[in-house]
């Protein structure tokens, strides 16, 4: 008997979706985006799987909220069975949709879903990796983007970039701006937490939460702080994030005159509390997509300073809800931080404006609703047999 292909939307089947992440080692921006989507998706509509290409402590966070995790790692540099193992997981779990985050997860997801009915959705967080690719790798990326079923840009600037890209069909591009859960960012006991970390109540804390990667440009912030610390003797620089540069940033900091006031806290799961103890939050990246951590700092009422680059300048309007400094300009960064610390009225203005801005523009529930609509749209385009499942 010949079975009839019918749209999944008519079957009453839950949407089985796999989110593919490069690593479960730390909770960076893209990892936070996926975690928020996963915990907020309607369990009556979706069955969720998270695939990590590297294992790590973030696995436990998913397990604590009842989300199934699979880790599929390379066993060697040239592991020819790697893609096949991902494909096996997708087939075993009868996945309908794959949502890959960042290019390498997209590459492996693309290869694993070839000759199947699985729809592939790519969420782009930043274009800097694409721009730094060599000719061959960029052409490969363009081919994959052309054959991807949907592309999500997490900021207006990224959306415009992809709509200007001739290798991306405009009807496949979707804008879903990152959002945050404001209920998680409540005022904490600053004095208690500062004491636990070894700081005094009146110490001035300049902080950043960002994995130690070259594009985050921690060196310019460290150098600026070293100059700033000459006149602000009670100031400290606090850096939170996973070290992805094999100690290079710590070594650089140790050469500074203020080395004893530069503190590396590593990967932390209590970021919401840590943000509350900062007097100034500074993000000195050379490129970004749409930095969630800036929004989180604003949600905690912390005045923010950021480099005037794509992504950051979509969030910060200079002297309105934060301060911008020219990319890599250490002298201007020092001046901006000094200005914030000496002008109480400016700090109060930015505190209020930042909090209001996040509440108005970056609601997590709106983001999850838009992802839900996209997933349902992609799901409805998959014809399957009445018996269900993807092959």
C-alpha cells in the first residue's frame, strides 16, 4: 500500500528539534540564547534535544531543567565518522528541525542532514568569522547558506548584512532580536557578594563578562584600567569568562603596574549576581553580533561603556543609555570611565535609561514567540508519511 505524504502540521505530532552548539564548556552569548529558548519553548508543542560538539559543565544546566543532551565529539583532527555520528543521533531521535548556532555547527549540521527531510535553520550571532575566512572556506559557507532553509539574524545590522549578501535568499532571512528574562536580573546584596569575593564595600569595581577570546579585546581594557588605577587607588578590574587563549590575557595583565588589582574569576554560573556589584560595565570588543551581556548589565542598572562597533552600537546610543568609545582607543576609554565615575548625575541617568531601554526593546517572551512561529512554519513544510518520523 502506497503511503501518502502529508504536512506535519496536520498530524498532531510534536515538533522534534535539535539545537546544535559548538561547545558546552561555558555559557557565552550564543549558549545563553539557546538556553533561554529551550527552557521557554512550549513543551506541548516541542520535544527538544541539545547537541554539543564539545562536552562541559553547561551540560548539567540543561539536565537540571529536564532537557535531553547528546555530546558528539571528534576523536581526532580528521574524524571521518564525526558527521555520521551526528546523523545517527538525528535519525535515532526522529528530528524534524535542526537549529545550528555559529558556522562550524552549521557546517556539520548541513552535512548530517543531506538527503533527509530535516529542515535546517541557522542562527547567526556575528559576521566576523565569515569575514575572516579564506576564499575557499567563504565559498563553502556561501554554498551552505544558499542551501539552508532559514537564517535568523539576531540584530538589525546582521539582518541587513545578510539581505545584502547575494548568496542568501531574502525570503529565507528572519530577524529575531535577542531578548533577556528580566525576572532573573534583580538587585542583589552588593556588600555581601563583594565581601565574599574579597573586596571592601567602598572598592570601585569595573567589570566585564566575556569569554577570553581575541575579538573581545580584553587587552585594551586591561591597559586602560592600568592607567586609570594610578589615580583611582580603590579601583579593581574584574574579568569573568572562560579562558580560550591559553593564559595569554592573564600573562598580559601580570605585566601591568596594577596587576594585583586585576582579577580573573573564570567561568561563573552566578553572572546575574556579579553584574550587580559592578560600578561600571565595559565591553571593549572589536566586533559583536548583539551582546546579551550588555543588555543584562543594563537590566541590573549598571552603567555601560562599549566600543563603537557593529552590534554594540546597535544597543548603546552614546550619552543616552550608555557611553561609546572609538574601537581600540585606550585614551578615550579611560576618559569615558573617568567621566562615569566622577559624575553621579550621568550614572543615574544611564542607569534609568538602560533599564527602560531593555524593558521596552528586549523582551525574552517576544523572542521565544518569534522562534516558535518560525519553527512551526518550517515544520509545516516537511511532507512525511502518515507513520511519522523523518528519514
